[in-house]
C-alpha cells in the first residue's frame, strides 16, 4: 500500500517521461538512470551531485560519479529536474513539479533553502518583458542572506561578546 499517493504518481509520471526522452534520443534506459530519477523524486530537498551520489550508495545502488553528472544533465534537459546555482560554486538539483513554481531564499550561513512563490512578482516580470518586447526563456530569482535561526545566533554571539 502506498501512503503518499500524490508523490508516487508524480514520480511514476516522471519516470515514464524520462524513458520516453531517453528512447527518443537513442540513449540507454538503465537501472542507474532510473534510480537517480527516483532518488530526486523521493525528496523535497535541494541536493547537489555529491549528495545524490551518497544517497544512491546508501541505498546500495552502484553508480559512478560520471553517470550521476551525465544523468543529471539529461534530467535537466528534458525538464524533469531543475538545476539552480544556490551557493557560490554550487549547483543544486530538485524535482520539477508541474504547476508548482517557486523561487529561493538562501541562508549564506547554514545553507538552508526556503522556497517562496509570489504571483505579483511573476506578473510584474511578465509585464516588464512585454514592455521591452522581450520573450523570456529562463528566469530565476534568489535572495541570499541570513535565515531567522542564524539571525538569532548572531544576536546571541554578539550578546556574549559584549558581556
Ligand atoms: Zn541559516
Ligand atoms: Zn526549490
């Protein structure tokens, strides 16, 4: 019995699309590729390539680093996975959920990623493109700073230093 029905349906659908994409591009449908997709679709987290490699290995799935990178590229190309540069030199991957767009707040201290979505910002951007006769193909917004927990720590540590 499946408890999280919504999640598994999304994962199953994604797998179907990925297999179709691989076949159309004459690429092999391998167990490793499907396992990596499953790994990304089983979590809400934003993971980098090393996290994914570690998770695959923890689940006893043998896969090389090269395969992880290559498969991530394919998943991004076929639109099932979103790649965002959240850290300085760091790319994170997450599943794409149709109709659930979001942007990111990134804590530069603890690395926490908070997702948000604001239809007004979205609408303003659409208008700005329109005003410039611009056809957008990619858009990403992120705000970096300190999360509320880290701000508290910051206060505590300055408090300690001052007293
Ligand atoms: Zn933080
Ligand atoms: Zn996200």
